[in-house]
């Protein structure tokens, strides 16, 4: 199977190597971005730099994204200048942008090492499937709990129906919070926990799970 946007990808890779070979290692991301923007223009490659797009839910802006480059309406570029391999957050970022821009291919590029690192990131919408299992709680909740559970379930499923799969966990959490607010359901973003030792509080922290109508 032929690679998606093979010829355009090849031209871009040539640009990445040219910028890296010309500048070398040690500059910040903005410097490599500016150099690449100049070289893309010199090579006649159609591009938009720092294009922004917002994700909305129920009319509210949940998050704004900014890509490094959108190339010919086909490929998203995300540039890094880090002294390591790519981390999970880098993949979450570009996959989220591919989903929001409705594109199928992204390129992650790291100029921060002795050798420029390039990774192709394909994206396609995943089929929507739902699995639910309440066996571990069904005998331990009362009627009021069931009503709250039903409202939370409806909120989650609505977010799933509207936005599908492909974003990162933190963004889905924000989408669900927006839906709960729209439905006027009270919630705590984090659950406060106190640790006691011989009756004295020795530590306090907050757990990530949210509490709804607690």
C-alpha cells in the first residue's frame, strides 16, 4: 500500500534536513520554525504557519489549538526542539489536531538532537463502540444514586456521540465538565482527601476523579 501523500512528504523531509544541516543543534523551537517557514516559501510549498482552530461544545469554546504548519491542506507539522525522543503529550497533541482539522497525516519533527527525528502520524476516525458494565455497583446504590448515574451516563454518551474518539483524556474530561455544566449538574473537579495518623491530619491531597452531585 502506497504511503499517504508520499511525494509531498518526501519534499518536506528534504526541507527538514536542509534546515537542520544549515542551523545545526542548539536553537529553540521558534528559530527552527522561522527557518522552516522561510525554506518552505523558497521551495514553493503551500503552507499556513501557526493556524488556529477552536473546539466547541454546546456553544462554549473548550480549547483552542495552534498548529506549527498546515501543508497544502493535507499534512499537519508539529515541530519540537527537545533533547529526547518524543513523549506521549507530543502524540496526543498532533492526533488531536489531525482530528480537529479533519486530516489524515501529521509529521512530528524534532530538531533538538544531533540527527533530525521525523515520525509519520496517520489518523483515521475510529468506529464508535460502547461497552458498559455496572455489576460492581448495582447492588450498592439507591434510587437517587441511580438518577445521578443516569444523568452522568447521558452526559458521557452525548459527548461521545458529538465528538467521537481521537482526543486526549484531559480534553474529554473538559468536554464532560462542559456538558455537566450545561445540564446544571454540580460537580467537583477533584476529590479532597485527608490522611490521618492517630487522629491528626498529616497530609491532604486531591484525587483526580471528579464527584458529581456529591
